[in-house]
C-alpha cells in the first residue's frame, strides 16, 4: 500500500494501535460524547457490491468509516482485508484503478475484501474507474464503500452502475446531522427506551417536558453536528474555530466547483435576509448584483446538493406534488450550518457570544429558525412542502399517500386568526412553544419538541 495512506490503515500493523492512534478514532477518545450511527448496522457485511454513503462535509462520514472498520475487526475480519483510501490524495481514475487492482491482487486468497474510498468525488473521472473495476471483475470479491459530499453523486452512481451494485437489499445510504431525538440520546439526556415511552403516551410529564424544551433550546444552537455538541459540553460554548471550519468547507467546496466567493456571499446574504419567506430566484437576484436568475438557481442547487440548503416548494394539493411556478422557501439543513453562514457573511469577534446567542434570543429570528428545523427534520421521513392558499401554511407533508398539514407557532400565545388556515384541514396540527398539549377546535396542539421525537 502507498505510504501516504498508512496513517489511516494502522490496523495492518496492530489493531490496538489503530484503535488508539487512528486520526478519527483518537479524537473520539477525548470527546465528551460519541455518536454511533445506525448505519453501522445497516451497511452490509460479507456481501460484495458497490455501496454509497452521501452527506455534507464535516458531518462525520470519515469517522463513520473508521468506526465501521473497527466493527469489522471486532467481528474477526482479517486486518489486511480492509483498505481505506481518501480521494483527496488520488489524482485520477487511473491511479484509483492501480490502487484497487494492487489491493485485490495482494489478497487473492481472501473471500471478501473491504475497499473504503472516502470522498471519491475528489478523484478526476472517478466513475470511469469504478465502472472499469466492476466490469473487469477486479472488485467482484470486494465490498466497495464510496463516500461523497455531494448527494448528486449517489444519483450519478445509480445511473452509471446499473446492475453492478451487488445483491444487498440496500446499497445507498445518507448520513445526516443528528436529529433532535438523536442529540438527546447521544448526550444521554433521555435514553432510547425513555423516548419510546414518551412517544407511546404521546405526552410527557412536567419534568420530561422541561428537559425537552431546555434541550431544544440547545439544539437551536448546536444542531446535529457533533463538533458543536462536544464544544458546548467541553467549553460551555461553540468555539470560533468550529464556526470557521464549517464555513470554510462551504466556501472551499463551492470554489472547487468553479463558483465565485463574492457571488456565494451575496446569495447566502440574500437568503438570510429573506429567511422563512416565500421567494423566487428573481427576488434573490434583486437583492444582489447578479443579473441572471439562472445563476441564482445554479448556486442554490449546488448548495442543496452539498446539504447546506434545501428548497421547500409550494404544493399542488390535488396532485400532491410541487408547484414549479410558485415561489419557494429556502432553509438551511441544520441550525448550526445557518449560524456558521451568518458568522461568515456578518463577521464578529466571537460568533457564539456576538452572533448566535442574540439571534436565538430574538423571538422573530427564533421563530424562523424553528420553522426551518421542523421542516428539515420532517423531510428526512416524508416528502415536504408548504401550502400557499388563502393564507400560508408552514408545512404540508405526504404520509401514507395522504397530505397532512402543520402550523409552527413558536410564540407564547396562539391567536386564532394566525392558525385559521390549518383549522380548515381535518388532520392539521398546531406545533407550539406551549409545554401543555391541548386542542383548538378539535385540532391537536402539540409541543414542537415533543413532536420532533418522531424523527
């Protein structure tokens, strides 16, 4: 194996050394909280094929791979049958084919090999290399795990490798930031069984409700990113360097895609100013120096593929699909990503003290942030929209073929005229800041943090 990959393959020399000295695993040893993704159990073992794991940068894909490697080793897989490489150090598909070919040739006596290629999209013409390896039979015995920070790469893999994925039931996986529920579990605030009991009752006692609301206020700050969660556990705040790490990722990846930093700054600033409002590409363009709305659409689509933003479209009710000609809403996929973008577009000395805290403590800003959180978590399970009728509805989602609606009111008091639209729908929900569940005209009023335990 090329020596450049040696620091990530310490298990070839000593499993104990790998466990305590691997760059990612070593960091976990000193972290207050460690997340074990359900994907560790879902990624097939001993089934050759091509598997893809998508997810935004800095979300923990590399750590997931290292944890999975450790799981394989603990299950008795021969260390030399596992090889990790990073696409950031591989020039092109020719180099990739040589690495994979040499690995397969060195392990001719092994029945199943494990080739993990992290950030494969950094490799020029990576898809040509994987296709050649599959068609030539070089990786017939291998479980090949590909990760990429652009979710579109999964779609590309699906199109380019038809019939070559293997026989496993699932071959495509997405690693998201932690949901609110997962954050509670990883911080050991509430156990999985305690959360399940709350969901079965569809209610929480006063102590549990206080916990849910206190933790949701923290989730509004650190979101689902483990670095931010561990920062708050270790330092009582999120470090300035952590904000920079994530904003630098967004800028760097956009620059690698040939985009201009100045235009990116203008577009993200315009999205922040219109956050939570209905917007069009033209309305964003009017707030920037960009003349062509197609440029706006291109940047937004790239940011969506990178899991920085997502677009929530208006729904055509009778068709239960997006209304392409109506205005859209654009949200950040995670509250912490939003805070990082704000820290970049409006620099301050201490992003946590001078930007994040004042933002979440402002009732109007908090309401917009909370709406984005609710929609972002719901879309992981259901197809989501907003509803543009006589009055706007924050959320419409398709569950079991039926449209459900919800209005998110993060205020101390619910006024009937503000929820009149959701009352027109028989299965409409009011998701509130109130800690006590109730009903308004036979429509459930559910504390939002309680409802989010479903995702």
